[in-house]
C-alpha cells in the first residue's frame, strides 16, 4: 500500500500575479475549495494518509489551511456555516501533514529530492502537482487508478495524456511500447522537446508513483532544461532499465497553472454543483 503523497508546492505562481503575490497558487480556489485540497482528497481516495508538502517562503496559508482554526470554528459553531468545514475537518482528522522547505527553485526533481526526509527512503510514494486538477466523474480518481497499476507492475508510474503536436514543447514527453490498453513501457523521456524532435505526443502530467530508489537516481542526475534538476531526466534513467510505465488515465485534467485552465476548471465544477443542487 502507498501511504505517503508528496506535494511540491514551493513555486511562485507568477502566471497569476498579482493574486499570488501574497497567496500561494495552491490556495487559489475552484469555487470554495483550494486547489491543494482537491489534490489531498484525490490522494486520500487512493489510500494515502500521510501528506508531505514541499513549501517555500510565503506559503504559510497552506499549513494554516490543514490545521484547526479555533477562533473561526467558535464563531460559526451552531450556525449553518459550520457544515462548510466538514470536508476539511475530515481531512485533518484522517491525515498527518508534514512539511519542509525548498529554499531555492531548482526544479521538480530537486523538490522531490527534498521530500525524501518526509516520505522516507524505504517505500514507494505518490506525487501530486496541485495545479494539475484531475477528475474522473465515471469511476476511480486518477491517482487511485495509478496505485492499482503500481500494485500490478511494481515500478514507477507516470500519468500521461495525448496533447496536440504543437504543444509538446510544454511538457515532458514519453517514448515507449504499448503493453496493454492505455499502458506503455517507457524507453525514453524528453523534457520540453522541440516540436520536430518529440518522440510522441504523449505528455506527462502532474501525477507520479515513484519507487524509493528514485532518490539515488536524482542525486546523480545533472541539471537539465533551464538549468533545473528535472524529474523527467531521473525517470529517463529508470526507464532505460525498464522500470517506468506511463498510464493514459481515464478522466479529465485541468491545467490550473494557467488562467485558461483555471477558468475551465471553475466552470466545470460550477456546472457540476448546479446539477447536484437540482437533484
């Protein structure tokens, strides 16, 4: 069983300035719930109860969100608004939250390496990028689907989706052979390739299941694209040993790291909420 989920959340969120000048981008709300809470709920559905968060300066709101607010709860006690805290209370009761800081923005690989002190170096763990908001209205959440796949193959699992060829230069892209429907044995991964050099149009999105040996691989990985330590490069080393599979997940992903994706997600959940209220 995978019990720990790592949330890299130290980025500046510059695409949402000035909103993110004083507020973490992970706390931007889709309706009344912050992005990172959607990710935590997805991780809980997948069986995780240890939430390990990589933060940075100006991220105190994340820590406060996953804690009890005695003054607020006292003020709304007995009112209709009390039920609005039911979901977050459930999360606080069921999960343990741990935190460490990424002092410098050196890439996703570096953020995950910082997380070894939180998730340990003995067990597999999940990674969720909160600004990739994923939903599956017809069954298991994306991370739960991936955990089931890990239980079958016992190796690193990355979530992937088809993207337009013109957009492959925005993602890590996989090369591999299909081994079953929607599942690929990865042989190569390229971070943000030139459009004419991309090995496929299967792009990696912000969901991973990683085996603990990834930490030793990251440690030996040299900085890559933009001078950052890329998790794609570390996984490429694993893939060359036949230790990474890519999963074309069932569901929808919203890129809430962009304004367009954030608006799309807001509209989706607003329409969903309206349908629920009509029933």
